C-alpha cells in the first residue's frame, strides 16, 4: 500500500493546491486566535486549574468544528471530480487492481484531514504550561479528532461515490454531517428538556443514547465538559465518548466496506434523459394541473433583454429550476409550521412552570440552527457555480461568445 501511486498522487495534488494551503492557514489562525483570546493575561493558573481546562475545552471544540467544516471539501469531491474530468474510467484500464484503486482513493482522501488534525496538537499541549491538565485528556481529545476526521471523511467519500457532480456531493455531505453532529445530539441538550432522560422504556433510552454517541460533537462535549448540561446521557449507560470510539470505528469500517464494493465496479454514467418526453407549450396535461409547473414543458426562447448566462443557470442547475425552487419553498413552509407547533406544545406543557429560561433557550437554539444551516449550505450552493463550468469546459466556451465579462 505504501507504493500505491494513487495515494502519492492524491496526497501531492491535495497538498499543492491553494485550497489546502488556505485551509491549513485558516485552521492554524483560528486555533492561535482561540488560544490567544483565552490565555490568562498574567500567565498564572488558578487554584482549581479551571482556566487550563477551559482553554483545553475551547480548543478541542474549535478544532472539532474546523475538522467537520473542512472534511467535505476534500472527500466529497474526490471521486466526482474524477468523473467530471473523465479520468476515473482510465484508472480501471491500468495495471492496478480494483481494491488498490479503492484503497488509494480512501487513504489519499483522508491523509490531508489526518495531517490537519496533527498540526493542531501543539496548541492542545499549550495548557500544560498552566498545569492541571493530564496527558491522557489531551490524548483522548486527539483520538476523538482523528476518529472524527476518518468518520466524516468516509461519509463524504461514500456520498462522492453515489453522485456525479461535485457541488451536489458537497451539499449532500454537509446535510448529512449537520444531522450527525447536531440532530443526533439534540436529545441530550436542554433545548429538548433532556429527552434522553424522559420516562421512556430502557430500549428507547438506549437508542437515543447510541444515536447521541454517534455525534462527534456530543462525544467531545462529554469528554472535555462531563458536568455540562449538554452532556447529559441516559442512566446506567456509559459516557458518550466511550461509546463513540467503538461506534465510530464500526461505522467507518462499514462505510469503507461499502466504498470498496462500489469502487470495485466500473463507474456508471449519469442517468440518461432520452426517455424525457418534451411537451409543447399550450399542451394541457394532468401533470400541469397537479404540479402547476410542468418540468417537461418546453421553455420559452430567451428574450433579448434577459441575460443568457443567468437563464442558462436557471435552466440547467437542478436547485435553480422553478419546480425545485417551489418544492424547496413548500418544504421550508412545512418545516416552519412543524417548528411552530413544537414550540407551542413545549410552551403549553411548561405554562404552569417557570418558562422564563425556556423561551430564550428555544429562541437561541432556533437562531443557532438557522445560522448553522446558512453557513453550511449557503457556500455549498454558490461555491460550485464557476468551478463547475471550469471543470466541464463550459467556461472557455462562454468566454468565446460576444458576451462581455
């Protein structure tokens, strides 16, 4: 495996890109900023060593968030970029065996994430200067960070093996990681009134505890802040980080097996659209009555006052087409109504109790979730607009038209 040319090619091509350099610089700058901002001005430690533990917990959670943000950028596009450049098929005509191709892609994609975690170890060792921090705690944090890098990286690689476009794979990967990091951990948080400890059956509590243990964020919280209200688990169950270690290894191994099976098969082309029956304008069908906008209806010609590049984006990108925009709006409305009903039920249940601290907690959780969704999904939707055209060669064709820049 050491002499695998795909590993060498993936690592060298990843480390030589500007994206990798920018991510390494951003990672180190954020870590240094957190360390500088929370370091005591006098450089002295308090009696209970709370300052050192606080700095260590902030650095651990910050590095975990950065690993979760950077993982899809390298693994979610590792296979789709090969398909877009029409180079994935060439690998299957080389002398390499299928398992060597699969292992090379997996190891090469995860190598940069592991290096990223290793660059943050010196910052995690800085609280040793203040005292009160044990080496086993730092080793545990590094272990969770490495497992998170492998765990999230394999999720991105699995999504990349199922998609045919990089921007779609990145969007789906961010959505999956949003569920894994936050939705799985929500039953252990105060915003759900610690649903994991409600008077359910032992089986339900066990299922919720295992789901929360699959969240790297919850595992890190239970390790660095074991007494926090955000690390409350079910009774008679081990801590979240103790379950996260074997569960993440099992999940990463299962996802690796699925990726090996999928990569052993020749790549499949995108779904053909020859069966798509185009309906002429003015032709009335039952589909037009049910869906208001018929995606099979022939579009109008581009008017002289319309930007042809903008019309091309709206007609070719799935997330910008009218039918998908309307479906997204309808889905957002239904989710908003469900959230309103949930908040109303919580307020009605707690009406006889002290709700002074519950309503701000709900508002804070909803606002934080909205910001997280905007930060994760917003750049994923806009980041592939130009690079997608560059990869497919459309950008050069547009520059050769009479359109100005």
